[in-house]
């Protein structure tokens, strides 16, 4: 835990636990929302081949995950940690223009 606190610049172990909880909630929820969005579009796991379904699911999860990460980070009081983390993720997938200063 000490190495994580130093690497992430966190003061106490409680903050690390909160960060892990946010990652867990965010990962599960972003996957569920992506599945629901696919179903809204009429794409179901049983009606399409797996090699088409899962890439579509990943394409939906990738941009959704960092946005939800910022929301849940803010809700749990860890926005100082999650906002830069999410911005870096968005820049990595080519959506960095969302937070570019003008």
C-alpha cells in the first residue's frame, strides 16, 4: 500500500480503498451500460456472431469508461485523482480534444 500511496500521491489508505471501489463500480457499470446501448440498437448477443458483438461492445466501453470514471470519482470525492487519469485515457484513445483548452 505504501508504494501505491507514493506513486499515486495519496495521503492515506482509506483513499486507496475508495479509489479501488470507484474502479470496481465504474468497470461494472460501463460494461452494463454498453450492453444496454447495444440492445437499444437491436444488437443482441444471441442474434449476432461473437466476433462482431464483442468488438462493438469494446468500441462502446472505451469512450464511456473515462467519462463515468470522472463522474464516480467526483461523487466519491476523489476528483483530483480521477480527472487527470481519465483525461489521459481519453487522449490515449484519440478523444483528448474534449478537454483541450481554447
